[in-house]
C-alpha cells in the first residue's frame, strides 16, 4: 500500500504534516485550485491512498484514475467540491472536520457584518481621498436588531454567541437541527425560511450547498427581507443568486452585503461586485487562521489515519454515509 496522502492545495498546517510523518506517511501537494485533470495526474503519479481536500474539485474522473484511493477527508466541512455519489459507489468515505473552524468563521461573519453595517470601507476610502464625510452621515446601531441565521450548525451557533454580546436578537431556520441547538443559544426557531427572512435585519448564511439550497437567496426570497437589511455569507457562494443580490443592493432594497464566498472562485476580474461600494468582500478566508488551520488540518489527517487503521468513525464525520449504505445495500442485493 502506498504511504502517500495527496493534499489538494499548496499547504497544510505543520502540526498536521508532522502527524502524517509520525505515522509513516508523506504529504504531496497539488498547486492551488488545480482542476480535475491535474489532480488525476497527481493520483496517477503518487498512488495516494488518501486525499485531504482543500482546493479544486474531486469528481468521478479523478476517482476513475485512482483505484488505490481509500478515503477522502475534507479540510473543513463544505463538501460541494467532492462528488459524494461517485465516492460512495467506489466505497470511499468522505470525512469532514466538523466544528474545527467554527470560531474563526464565526468571527469573520461578525467582522463582515460590522464592516458592512458600519460602512467602514467607504468611510476609510473617503478619508484617504481627503474627504471628511461626517457632515450628513447617519450610521446604524446594531443593538436591538435581529440577526437571522440560515443553518444552525457549529459555525452558526458560534456566530449566535458572539452576536448576543453585541445586543442583537437571534432568529434561525434549520429544519434538520435538533431543538437543543436553538435552546442552548437562546435563539428564536423559525418554522419556515420565509418567516426568518421577514424579520432579519441582517441575514447570515451558514448552510451547506446542495440541490436544495443552491441559490436559496434569490430575487423572490430577497424581496421578503425588510428594506434596508443586509446579507452576510461565509458559507458557499452558490447559495446566492449573485445578480439578484446586486440588483437588490443597487435598487436600495438591501443596504449592503459582506461576502467571503462567490459562485465561482476566484471571481473574474470584471465581476460586477467589484464596482459596488456597498459590498464588502474577502477571498474565502473566514476559516483561514493559524488556530483553525491547525485544528482542521489535524482533524482531517486524523480522520484518514483512523480510517486506514480500521477504527470506527463517528457517523457525523462521514458526509456520504447514507450514500455508502445505499451503495453497499445495492451491491449485496445484486450478489443475492
């Protein structure tokens, strides 16, 4: 068996690399945002038995070129860049590092919210252009406003804890989350997305990207939000219809947005968001802190090592668990 673990990206926290080395494995890295063909070539050359998925897409074409591959571990929790079905058909579990970067991403969501609502970038730009924009300026107070959370996983819960310290009221919508998640955070649970939208001064997205959530924020759903409200997204860019968001900001229905993710990453140089001063943007780095990188890297690597050693993994760590069970059942049925 090969002792190589492929990392789809140029780096991995030294503590995670050390953990691999201690167990007799070596990490090989692809360039940043390598496409499927490049990743496939690396799999051919290295015979890697595991992948730490950071950047680039792992689809069926990659898996077809990797007969030796046994496990994929996401460096984080968003698995929309991995073909879960194709992996399950090969009997390959896709692991996630649940909660490891929650604090860092939550902090970034709060930072984007503050920068957007308090208009920090336009005010900074004005000063640098020799303008003193205080006359006629009227800011907004956050205390007493409602922060709406779409999703109630670890990152959303961390965001709720921080937001309460700013005096915000918290409401959330997540039909899959247990009641305890809402109770622990003293959060109003909305029964429908529409109910959440209609009361959210700031809407923050914290749900995975899948067929049910793709462009969950679109012209119709944005129209349900109060006039002058804000959107924050530290989850996945595909959750938003970007043209609808831009139109809503330019029409004045939305006052602004703070975005760490985009439908296509990196966005094109002529992306219309770049010319909109009421949008604050960062390059998908919400979870990229030294502390989070260490936790996520270690969790991603530990998942691979545990699996290869035959240890039982917690069900919540296996993103394609149901697909694996279904593929196994179908195989057994054919065998009968």
